[in-house]
């Protein structure tokens, strides 16, 4: 497996984390940047590639987050870099709505080909995941001439006004930012680990509860769309039981509503298939993508049924920068990398290594309540031993231990007690094993 990077693929610490140069620059960060922006690790990045991030003190840190599931093909992947350089030299911007160019069309063709379903599909491109979600809802409302949108507990869809309304968690995403847009209805999520009737009954009960609530509390004839992440990302890698997603999709089809899969985090090979809903045998009416689509450049898309995508009046969708030629060039490089390097298979392989390791740790440590995920999207949920009470104190201690030992891992979850692993799919195996060993030590010292 080529990492596409000439940076040595090792964990190497030459200073404490953060090192002196990083520490000195953090003052400039806080003087210049709004205090509202978070920060997972206080080091200043100099370069990154394959499975490592190198900071300005020369520390080489294993990247177990991929910039939140973005650099699946690695940082500075060859095909991405070459395409971007060529594109910048040719032209940087015309605005696709003003004067079109082929990169945009080719990305749409690739999305129409790669997303589930054999029917005629079309796409439109945007800048961010939130913008893709906004547009998916606009399209669904225009097509169905209905307004109600169903979303789920623990769901995350963005930080704009409409997507804040769709996102479940108040702090930090919504607190004080209201009022929010109306006609968004939140349903219970099929969350096996915390299902009130027990994990074994989640599959049977969750779908009934949700469909009943939609019928009684919203009215089926008012339902424009159900929007759901096939595996919830920020919510803590919650994997609904088989049949839940398919049941929602069927309900939409039977009732003239649209089923929208938010694959912003799960898409582009992350879960071992190109799109996670393939594993459910579900063909969404619309699918939103971003993150892993363009190797780190900002790009997002809505793809779906041609009749739905074409139902919007001419000029009804767009934006100055949406589908920038540079981001499209990067996406074509990233998609070629995913296909030619068989990164779906690679995601399954890395996923198997992570899962076996995490299940082993669960046997040893009573604070690991649940191990879950699919492909190279794996998580552990931390609890107080013997129950399901969230253990966010352990999480903080583990994340910190990993950082000071040169491993960057991300947290997630409504209760702030989930550790999620999202390595670049090109990460060498020995680096992944090294990161898992540090995680293991981090858990051991936290109990
Ligand atoms: N839908 C499923 O995961 C982004 C958010 C990071 P944007 N998740 C990372 C943060 O704290 O802001 C996300 C997602 C799903 C939509 C989005 C939104 O994508 O590109 O961040 O707008």
C-alpha cells in the first residue's frame, strides 16, 4: 500500500506535546482567532501525509482522525496534488453558474455512477456538508410540496440555521443560536446499546416507535423527507440494527416522502463499501456527501433521482464557489485513488484490525461498554463499570494520554464518552498497531 507521502511513517516525539515552538504560537492563535473555535491537539502543523501529522517542533504524530474523516486517501495524496496543481495553473474560478467547466461535470458523473441505485441520477455540488444538507432539504420540499422533515436523536447535520435545527446536540452546536427553523421533527434513534427495551429488542421496537410517531404526531401527508446518517458520526458511531434504515426508506417510498442518506461522514469507502447504505441494501432518493470526497479540499454534493433533482426551477440551486474547479480536480484525484488503490477493501482490513484489538481491550477493561462501527470507522463507548452510565472523565484522560504519546484520536457522542477511530485508509498497518497499543495504555492508566 502506497501512502502517497514521502514523510517517514513513524510515531516520533522529539519534544513534549505541545513542543516549545507550538506553545509559543498558541498565543498568536488565541490573540487572532475567535475563542469560539475548538482545538483537539495544541500543536501547529507543518506537514502531513499517509498516517502522520508532523508539527513545527518535529514531532511525528499518528493521525487517527483524518481531519474528521476527510483525508481517507491521505494528506497530499499524489493524484490529488497533481490534479490540483494542474487546475490552479489552468484557471482557479469562473463560477460554474456563469461559465461551466468539465471538472464539475466529471465529479457529478462519478457521483451518479458510484452512489447506490441503477436508475438515472443527477448531482449538484456545494462547499460543505451542511450546505449539502440544506440543499437536500430544499430539493425534497420542492419535489414533494411538503414541509416536514424527520431527523434523529444523536444526529449531526451541520452548524447553519437549518442544519442546527436538524442536529440533535445542544452544547456546543446550538446553545444560544436560536430560534431555529420550524418543521424539523426529531425521532428516537435505534441505538442498541442504550435502547430502553434492551439491545436485543431494538431492531423490533425502534422502527415501530418511529413510524407510529410520524403517523400520529406529524401526519404522513405532511412528510417531505426522512434524513438519517446510516451510521451516526458525531453522535458516537451509532450503528442501527439491520432493517431500521431499510424500514425507514420503505416507509418513505410507500408514502410519497423522500429518504435522504447523510453520508457526509460514512461515504467514500470509509465503512468498507463506497457508501454505507449499500450494506443495508438501501437506495436513497437523495444522498449527501462531503468530507472524504476531495482529499481535503472543500467540496460537497447532493446526488439522487434525476426526476427529484430536476424538479427544482432553473436557478433555484447554486452558490458562488460550489463545485470549485480546484476542489473538483482534487475530487477526481481522490476518487481515482479510492478506486485504483481499492480503498474499500483496505477499510475492511484496517477495520478488522481495529475491531479485534478493541474487542480484546473490552475483555480487559470494564469501562468499555460497547465496541461498534463498520470498516475503518470504529468506536468504543466508555461507561462506569457494571452499567451504562457515561464515563467522560475516562475519555478526557485517555485522549490526553494518547496526545502526549503522539497519537491523535477524536472523541464523539452525545454524552462525550465515545472514542472514535478514523485513520486515513492509506495508513500503514504497523502505524495503526502502534496507535492501538498507545490507546490500550491510555485506557489502562485511566482506570
Ligand atoms: N453531516 C454526518 O458528520 C460534519 C463536524 C465538525 P460540514 N461533521 C463534523 C464540527 O464540529 O463542526 C458533518 C457530518 C454529517 C453533516 C456534516 C456537516 O459537514 O462540512 O462540517 O458542514
